[in-house]
């Protein structure tokens, strides 16, 4: 009789067709250990089916506007931090994109974001990052800086998008048709994919800034106003990447 340890190794797969076949093959094996493996496999298949259903709902806008050839999802990260740039991303995904677990980047763990970022880059027809530095944010304000970064992420996409799905905003000075979607990073796979790539890109930048400007905990807070970060500003003063218009109340005038 086949050892349960050997059967367990066969069940260590993510392929649905293989799991389904294994469940059928070992269904009549009455050993408790085998039945436990079958139960776990069935739960995994149910979870995958639920995730596929969720992802189908995330494609509602892409299906609604399917007559457009190239739909780009656009999102930003970094509007709220006290330091560093605002970063945007535009992503064009294939019509039949079968990626799973795409979601608003804020709802994902760092490990999952990193994994999905690479999958999105490999799967995407095109993607592009836009970035506006802290000095410009101070000059033109964060909203206008965000718009500028979004325009940067659109220009140069190849192929050029003929429809933009935006997270909540309408970008000025853009002639391409735009569909602003409230909480779009939780409703559109294209916007969610853009939010993940933008988030991972900016997080990596802030981790590098942490090496240049130690003491502000940038690797952990990513420039946001944590208690430790604010105390560091008050103790050390601002560093070269701080947004002066954001930290006025924390520094002596």
C-alpha cells in the first residue's frame, strides 16, 4: 500500500486538474491521513473557484468597454507621505488576463505585492511609471503633481491606450477618453494592477532613501507620518527628500 507521505507529496501541487484527479483517485482510501489530504485539496479548489469569481467581478469595466483595443488602468501611490515622490503607473493588460489575487495594493501583504508585481510586468502588454519629486510637489501642490505623474505614465505607452480607467480622478490635459471609478483599485483589475506596480516601485525607492538618510525610518514608514518619523523630523530636522509644504507644523518656522 502506498505510504501516506508519498501521497502527500503528490497533493503538494497548485494545479487544479491534478488536484481534481488526485481527489478522485484516493476517494476510496479510508485512512484518516488520506481523507485529510482530500479535504484540504477540496478546500483549496473551493478557494480557487471563489478567487476566480472575484477576479471576474474585477473585470467588469474591462468587459463593459471591450470594444476599445487597449485599456489602461491608472493609479497613484504617495499622495499622503511627508517625504519622497508621488508615483503613478499605467498598465495595459491582455483582454484575457488570467492573473489571480490582483487587488487594491493596500489590501495585500508586502510579499504578495512583490510577487504580483513581477507577474503583472510579465503579463502586461505595456506598463509605465510616472514620477514627480518632492520639490515639484512643494511648488505646484500634491494634486497637480499627481496629475502630472499620471500624464507621464500615459505618454510613451506602446501601444498607446484608447481608453483610461482611473482611480476616482479625471486627469486634465489628456485627450484620451477617461472613466473615473470611485475605489477603482478594488473594482478594476487594470487599476488594481497599476496600484500594485506603483506601490512596489515607490516602496523600493523609499528603502533606498533610508540608506541615504538614516534616522527617519523610511524603509518602514515609506515616508508616511508615523510617530517615529515625526519625532525624527523634530530631532534631526528635515532631510533633502522631505516635502516642506507637508511638514511645516513639525519644524520651526
